[in-house]
C-alpha cells in the first residue's frame, strides 16, 4: 500500500530541484514505516535514492540514516562506506560509527585508516568517552596498531570514569583475566556493579550469575532473576533464556511460573537465541520439565579447594591433573584414592596449561615463557626446545606423546621423536583470521581445534588438507578451554560455562554443570566424562556417568541447580 509519506517522497524524487532537507525528511519518514506498513516494492530503492541525493547535497544526517538502514538489513560491514560519507560531510557521529563498524567487523581493509582517523579525532576531543573506548579496543585487540593490554586498560579506565558502560565492562574483563594488570576479582566485581549501573547488559547478566551462584554476594535467586530480567530488557539474549529457565523450574525456591517462563523464552527468541534447541537438549520444554532427562543431564561431580584452577588434564587411569595458578603448582588427584599430590615441578612462574600423555609425562605452560615436561616416575624435568617465545595457554598432548602448544597466532607441534632425540623438530600450524589462540585440542584423526577469545571463535584445522573451518558455535563470550571427545563432540569453556557442539549434526547446547563461573581448561577422559576448571569457584567440576576420584574422596554430587563452590 502507498502512504502519504511514500507519495511525498515520490513527488520530491521527481523534482530535480527538491531541497536536501525535504528529501531527507521524506526518506526518513518512509524508512520509519518499513516495519509497520506493507509498502510498494520500490520503497527501499526510493529511500536509497532520496538519502543519496540529500547526502550528495551536503546533508550529513542523510548519510547517517542510510548507513544505519544498511547496517540493519545488510550488516555493519556494508554500512562502513555510508558512515564514512557522513564523516566527510562533517558528522562526528558518522566518524565514530564507521571506525567502530570497521573495528567490530575486523576489516583489514580499513584498519590503518580507522586507527589514523581515530587518533586524529582524539587529538581534538581527548575527553570523548566514545573515542577513549575505541582506542582501548584497538589497543586491546591490536587492530591497526600494536596490541597493548596495559594501554587498553588505561583508556578503558578513562572512558569508564566518564560514564561509558562498555568501557566499564571491559575493565571487568581485564581485571578478571589479568590483561595488562594483575588479576583482581574483587575489583572486577566492583566494576561489574558500576558497569551495570551505567547500562551494560553484559554486566547485568554477570550480576545475575553472581547472585545465582553466591559468588562475591550472598546467594539470592530472586536478585539473580531480577538482574537477568534487567539484562534481557537491555538486549541480552542468553539472560532472557536463563530467566525463563529459572521461572520454569522454580530455581532456588522461586515459584514455578510457566507463563512467565514462556514470556522470557519469547523474548530470547526475539533476540536471536536458540531457545527450542537448548530446551530440548536439556530435558526442558516451554511448558514442563522432563525431570528424569533433566536430572540425568545434570549428573555432575566436583573437586573443590583450589585457589585459581586454570588447566586440567586426565590420564588413561582417570587421574586428574590441575594447574593452580595462584599457588604456582600442579596437583595430581588419584582416581583410586582421591589423594592429592603436588608434582615436583621446579621454578614454575604463573603456570596455566597442563597436558599428560600415555607414558605419564606431564607438560605445563608457564609465564617463563616455557613448556616444561616432567616424568612423574623419575621426577626428571626438562624444558621443551621451542624455537620461539611461547605465549603460554592451554596446551594438549596426544596419545603418542606429541605436544601441541598455542602460541598467539599459531599452534606449535613438537613431535615426540625417538629416545634421545625427543621433540627435536617442530611444526607450526597457522590459522587465518585469528589474533589470540589460547587453547588447543586434537582429535583421534590428528585434526587441530583452537579457541580465540579475541574473535570469540572456535576453528578446526584439517592437518591433511590444510583446510580450516569456523565451527558453528553461537553466543560465545571469551572462549578459552577446549576438548574433543571420542564421538566428535567439541566442548568449549567460556565466561558463561561450557558449550557443546557435535561436529556431525551441528547441534549446539550447553553442558549443564550448575554454578560454573568462567570455565577455563576443559578435558575429556576415555569414557567421555568432561572435566572443567571452574576458575572463579576454585574447583574442577565435571559431568558424566562414571565414578571419579574413588570412594571416600573429595568427589561429590552437585544438587540440581545448587552446585557447591569452595
């Protein structure tokens, strides 16, 4: 149908002398009707033509609107050129928008130009929090410049002090992960509150998790639901889903409210969350709970008492190896007795990843930077001969004893070689489009899987063909640990827990281990039980069907939605 706005825009387009302001106003009015009125098929082209004519006549707002319409329908990458036209027409908003779009798309074509324009704007507006935030992002990720997490921290601090919610949230990430600053969870929690007050949906969702888990605050399911609801209102899809689950099952003593649960699930769907797939995988449905399936899905175990568990590995006998970074040691937990033994590594400095091979050799990455190997039987320790500076991370070893080390942009494989010539050669596997590989896993075929928290991506490399594939995980937030089981299911730990993706079916769902707070290292044993370094709760948690760590050990069952931390 035609509208008066459509008719007015049509009339103005037919007039070669139409004023730019009138063209812009008419095109904007029609654009505003797209979602409310069934317009003729040529309406989109008319809006484009009207805005183009107005923009060419010097109307910066016309280029801005064109860019925003383009971003909405075709994605941010397609909007960069129109935002740049707005910038050239004198729009500061246009300048900030195209720089931000280039950054968020990680467009290599615009990296240098975006950085130069950003620095130019900053020289004239050093107190603009939007510019401070962007400089922080560029320094954090090394986009168009050298990566410098310490410098990023300074600019995020400056932007947060000026009321920028996104910058305040980035401070929580830096303080939690120790990027450019010593890790300080208490300070991170304080900034989480501040970021939420400033309107950060991610911070609101994190507060929901804090109250749900009793981390840093008294456990309070009602407060958790309230913060998840606020986050959902601010556009956080997973928070809407989580609120729905809480209402559906009556989490923590909340009243069961299926109608409210359905409302939250609808909101999550509107925000793009895969609600129905997630529910079906866990035994939950929008109107009921399949309690038997849900209870089976929640089978879990927990090993408590660590300060900062980072890496986790399991040997063929189901003994568990845990890197406790704060204590700067590696602990082996006996599967038979539950007894803990601190392994005799010497000189560890901020250890992070741990791996074990079939022969019982244990490998650890630290901030030396080095990869250390320990023969548990003899106690002999050696430094693996890397031909480069190791950046640490969560390494792995295959059954033959080959060691795979994440190294920023690459993965280094050290073949075990022969006795007396161990690890005397190495092979480097490079990944396109990644900036910060932090964890690596290898499947039975020798294919390599990596996580990159900078890009929020998980990639698989076919070592025979060299082909790499971005795995179809969605909604990841700082993915770090990774493992692959015997049937090709990939497990990835991130800020929200552990996501599972079956390579064959492509189906993704969450591994339900209640109370997880920033999953770091992930490992899978021979029976496909999953072990997760639950960093903020000081434990290793897991999910599976078998008994672990022996009778009378510290293993314990987790209550449904009431997991034990330390």
